[in-house]
C-alpha cells in the first residue's frame, strides 16, 4: 500500500506540527462552497499540473467527501512518488463537524 489512512484528529495534529500539502478531490463546486483551510482543489483537469509542481517530500493529506474516494486518490499519488501520503478518514464531511473553524468557504 502506498498510503496510510488516518483519522481527522491525526491529520489536524500533523497540520499543526509539520508543513504539509492538503488536497481536496471533491468536485469544484463543493470545494468552492467549503474546504479545509489551505487545501488545493485537485481534479481530473489539473491533476497532472499539480503533480508536476508538487513537493514530493512534504506529507500529502487527501480529502474527499467521506474518506472513501480519497483512498484511491491517495494510492495514485503514492505511486507517483510522494514520500508520505495519507487518506483522511471521514473526509471533509467529518472534518467540517469536528473542526468548524478550520475551513474556508
């Protein structure tokens, strides 16, 4: 496996203690409505550009709606050569409930 599933609390702790890259693979309109502060919207139209410009040494946190689709995306990014890739369990839906002040809309 080229990624690790982690709970939102572990993702939050990682964001506070390390420099990370946060991506959100939800559709652009959902991302525009609200997303984790500092997240980058990555989808089929910009994934190649993201990979070309990414820092492969920073941990990569992948968010989706509920933590399921992010696993496939995290596997993809892990296979692209990112050193550390994490799929966030519960996705943005769980994050927005647990951390209502750590999101942008």
